[in-house]
C-alpha cells in the first residue's frame, strides 16, 4: 500500500506543488541508507534520433530546475546542443519510489559554474582538463600522463574552469511520482506545467 500522503484518497491532488514534493522525497531518500540518492539517469537524443542514457549526479536544485555538471563535448553535451529536451529518472528502491521528469535544458551562468568548479577537489579540477570525454584513448596510462602534465602546468595557482565544462539545468515541464503498491497496483501522479502560468495540472495514472 502507498505510504506517502500525496497518494491518500483524501488528498486534493490539485492543491499539491510537485517541486516541493520532489524536494521532500529527495531529502527522505538522502536520509535512507544503501544508495546514492542524487544519482539520476539522464536521457538525451542524438542528431539522428537515437536515444541515449547515462547516470549523472544531481548537484543542486535551483531556479526551478535540476542542476548537473558536464563536459559540453561529451555525447550528452552535444545532444543537448542539438535538442535541448531531456528526461531524468530517480529510483530509490529502499523507499519503493521513483520520480520521472521531462523538460528543456539550459546552461547555468558562468559565475555559477565558476563558483562550483572552484570548490571541487583539485584532482577533479585537473581531471576536467585532462579528459576529452568519450574520445577514444590508447589506454589509461595516456590519461594519467596527461593528468601529471597538467598538474605541473597549474602548480603555481588555482585551476581555471575549462570553457567546455559547465552546469546544465533541466527545468521540468512534467514530473511523475511513482510509489510501489501491492499486487503491482502502483501509485502514480503526473504533474504537467500549465502553459499560461507557473501552475501545474495533476492527474492520477493507472499503473
């Protein structure tokens, strides 16, 4: 049976605010043990319409969107420059919950990306310069040699953020909450952003 109040028959789903629900579910998942609650699958589409998916880490929820950081030369970075729409999914098996989101993706400001990059461990900063993400390499030794070379290059000061490394923000137009139910009768609520304002429509879906 569903345990979250949003699925209670007495709840007026039209009064619910999905971004607040997502924040609460995420916080509860972080407090549970056994998994990385901020891991999400991110789906994009290539120029020829081929879908692709990978795991990324949610780093922040800001300005109404989900922020993650990446190399813009990566497959996902290239895909999103062609088609800025993406889908994300969080699955928290310990809680029997899942959240799916879809919407456009935009770049964060340079200042936002700079501030985040400046607080990363130095090794991760250098790694962002060393890796031509998704490009073939002869072996790991090539990558480690490049890391050592860059470590010497930046020895006298802070490591600057590469121009191709930045944050992306997925601003959801749709948010679906799913919770495990008995007899495979799972609970689902879909929220869709209204075109005319910042409100949402809500509807219960069949499992």
